[in-house]
């Protein structure tokens, strides 16, 4: 039986906020390939991504990561508003030793972002900001890559391109990709998943 390296593991993971349980007693292991976190509104998808990234600490249980690089791109964050796209990408490029500039260039063209490179991020639509983050996620080469509802606000052509990227990610033996969304997109229905963490509806 083939075994896969575990890049992130949670045991009894819980998060309590403002007197209520956001996440409770979660156990999972994330390995190279495509991993999915699914759940309805308010079920804690973003909070779980933050726990996985280490930007939020659990209030119960334990989570461990055994990776040297982690990418959780958030160009939608208002703190980046004044940065031109080119500058934001340059900062990302410096942060990831395995960054692929050829892939970055291909995706900038495929996502129709090349014409926006010198615009500050606040001038971009929500969809274009999200696509900028997807370029960084794919090109980073990070061992653990987190995507929070990446299909939201994308046009049909960009959704199709994202599905192609994620189908390739499912076959990746070096990188663990984590997709958080309401449900598995239909375009990925036949794709092999490494793990599914179901947070309920």
C-alpha cells in the first residue's frame, strides 16, 4: 500500500470564539495532492485555513506542520490596497525560493492580468485580485498552498483555468494543495482527492 508524506496533521483540533464553538474535535492529515475543506456559511472554513497557516492558534487540540514553505496568498486584504500588482508579486517572488517565473508569466497572460500590473490593487476588481493571488499560489512552489474559495468572483474562463490548475495539483507529489469551498466544484468531480475535511452544512 502506497504511503504519502504528511505535511500537516491535526488531532482533536478545536476553536472557540466569543463563547461559541467554531470548530470542534477535528482530526485530519494533509498530504501532497489536492485536499478539500468543505462547509456551509459560518462553518469555519477560513478559520481552519488560518489554523493550518499558523496565523491563528487553536483553543483545543493540536496541529503540526512539517513543511519549509507555506503559501496563503491574500491580495484582497485591505492592507495591500496601495501596492501595485507588480510590487505585490515581486514581494511574493522573494518569499519563495522555488518560485517559477515562467509559470507566473504564463498565468498572468492566461488570467488577463498583464495589463493591470502597474495598477494598485485597490483599482482591481474582486475577481482580478483573486486571480492575482492564484498566480502567486501556483508560481510559489510552496509545499503547502492554501486557497480560500478561489472560484468566487471569477469569470467562466478563469474558473475553467483554475479547474485545470487544481486537476494538475491533484497529481502533484511534492506539494499539498488545500481548497476551502462550499462544495467540490463539478469540474473536479472525477479528480482524485488526498483528503476531505467536512465541516458540515
